[in-house]
C-alpha cells in the first residue's frame, strides 16, 4: 500500500477526474492492501505497533507536505536514505520485534546489510532520473556523476558481501546465494544509464529482491530433511 501511495499519489491527485482503467485498478488494489494493513496491525504485539505507526507516518510525509514544510521526497539529498531506512526497518526490525526476538549483533549486521543493499539498488533509479530530477534534490549522481555513483555502488556491494560472513548459517549455499545476488546487482549497476528503457529499472532492477527471496526459498527446500 505504501509503495503504491508513494509511486502513484502524485499522478492521481492531478488526474483524478480522468483516471485510466489501470490507475483505477491500482487504487482498488491499494484499498484492499489498506484493509489488509488494518487487520495485520491489530495482529501485531504492542511492541511492534509504535514502529508501524512511525513507518507509516514517514511514508505518508514522504509524499505529503506538512504545512509550510516540503514533503520528505523534496528535501535535499535525503530521499534515497529515507527509502533505505524504511525498507530496512520494515523487513528486518519489524518482524523481529513482533516475534519478541532478542536483539543481538547479528541483527545489527543484518540491518546494516539491508540498508546498504537498498541504497545500492536505488542507484540505477537515481541514474535513470538524472536528466529529469530537480537539481535541488541533490541526488548522488547529480553530486558526483554517474561513474563515481557506480563505483560507490560497487563499494556497497563489497561491504554487503563482507557483512554476510558475520551472518552465514549454511556457509556454502549462503555464499553462493549472496554471490549470485551481488553479481546480478553489479551487472545492472554497470549497464545503468539515463536513456535505459523504463522497464529496465521498473521490472528488472526491482526484481532483484524477488530473485534473492526465491534463491533462499529454493535452498531451504533443497536442504530440508526428507520426511520419507
């Protein structure tokens, strides 16, 4: 719901009288997701609920200005870090908090790894929008250029790989998975360009987390002891 809100609110608010069928379908999907959010919220424990409310508020004000204060999206140099922070907290801290898992060093490393991964994954989008973004946004490619942005992304991928050695459970398969994901992400980063087709980022780059999840799922199925 939050993803659709951030991605399509800016379009819908200007063209609400002439929404296309697809935008109406997205709005309906978002409404169904909102209902799911409400039911899920009441299923969380009391420790997790305040974090959900905070993340929801950040997502809301990412797009909506507050009185004379601009939306978070328009704050100079802040956008990419807010996105990474929200995703990392939602996918790492929130599930563990709801499960009453005691916080350890490995959780801290996982959170940092996820934060860096989202930052790197955002760089192809930043490069794509280089010629369209307002200069006042001060995005990473605007500040340091495309080649330096890619080098920064490679440094982030190496950092993720190094952090993985603090988190490995099944060394061989985990190293293989993280290597595949980092190589695929690096390839996408290398070929990123402002003139790349829309679906390069909107489909292929966005599919990297799905690829990671599928590889983990497959590895768990392969390593699961036989019940026969």
